[in-house]
């Protein structure tokens, strides 16, 4: 393939030829007139042809310049048209989102209909996985992750913060024949099964904050998926430490209740993560802004946190 001249030089020549003025070309390109003159001189030297000459009435195109300019202008117009078509295509169609299964089921999916009504041109495709997305390898546009927001080389936008507190089925607040005593105060937890997810230390923190002694925070079954943890609590299998974002719908429906008022702020938060190169893609911006709006609707803090 023939080596092409510098794109800067071609742009300088096209602008100067269109305006028939180095000064106006420089203004359009936001450079100095000397820079335009230098780029065109370099282009002429590379081509071995003179493209402009100065006449009594100003700048004139040579025969070579007259032959070259319309072809170059048409090429730039085709590039501009292709770019606009690509941008228009990226504003609609599929948006693949990598998300934790528990967050997808408990928070995101119940709200997605509002996003579809607002942006029917965008088809959200959820990839529910615990694996971190590799944006250079995986077919993923955006990820939602739970953590500290330290994502080297990526943009991380915090949009949902949480508190954690015990949750259980309403049946555990009632007297049941042959069952444990009903939950009336935090110390009653000694008679009940503690349910855990991967954050086992959270029970120790909560029991300490509540001033409860004599309860082993390590005992009880554990679930790697927080959605399964909450489902076990709904079924009355024990008391779980619920995180406010994931437990919100179950609490609102009455499937779960919050037996005690003590809540603690979670160490981690939910972040929208994507490559820096995608920061201005329309679909990314629209979905990101909608997530932040939804978190605000729930009364949670949001804000931009730069990646490390």
C-alpha cells in the first residue's frame, strides 16, 4: 500500500485550498499561519509538486493543486460521513453490561423497564457474572462492580452506597410452637441461625455495634451469592445481614423485615466501570446517567470517583 502523506498536511492543504487563504485555514484549524505554511511546504516536498503559487490577487492553485483538491475534499467528506454513521449506530443497538448476579436480580432488573421506556433504541444485554470484565478481550461495554472503586486504567463512577443490618422473615418475630424465641432485641439472636454471604466479618462488626455478647459471629450457613442469602432469609431459615440496596424490594413488599434499628455503613459501594476511551460514547453516557438517577431515587449518595 502506498504510504500516505501526513494527515495534518492534507488537512492544511484542503482548508487552505477551500478558503484560498493560509490565514483563514489557520483560524479553522486553530493553529498559526506559519504552521499551515510549514505543513503545506512539507506536503509539496513529499509529493515533489508545487500546489500553490502566489499571484497579484493572492493565493492560486497550480494545475497539480486543482487536480488534487477535489479528490482530497471528497475523501474527507467520506470520512466525515462514515464517522457520523458510526456515531449514530453507537447511539442505539446493543449495550452489554457485566454485572454481579445478585445485584442484577435484586436491584437492576426490577428497574430496567424504566430505562427501556426512556431509551427504546438501546437493547441492554446483561452478562451476570462474578468475573471481572476484560474490556480488551470480552464483548462488554460497561461493568457494575462492588468494591472500593480502584480500577487501574479505567473510569470508576460511584453511584450506589449501602448500609447493612439484620433482616429476616416476619415469622421470626412471632411465637411459634417448638420454635426459637421471637426476635425482640439483638440479644435474642443467640437463639437464631445466622446467615452469611462472603462478608462474614460484617456480623462481628454489627454484633459489636449492638453490644451483643455470647453470639458466635462465625456460626451458620454461608452463601456465595447475596441473592441466595436473602432468599434463605425470606424462607425463614435464619437471620441475614442485608445490604440496603439488595434488600430494598423485599423489605418494601414485606417478605423481609428489619427487626432492629441499628445499621452500619458498608465499607464498599457499587461502581460503574468502563474504559476511558468509552467515556463519551452515547450509550455509555445514557446508561451511566440513568443508573445515577435511579440511585438518587433510592436516596443514596452518588459521585464521580476517579480510578487509581
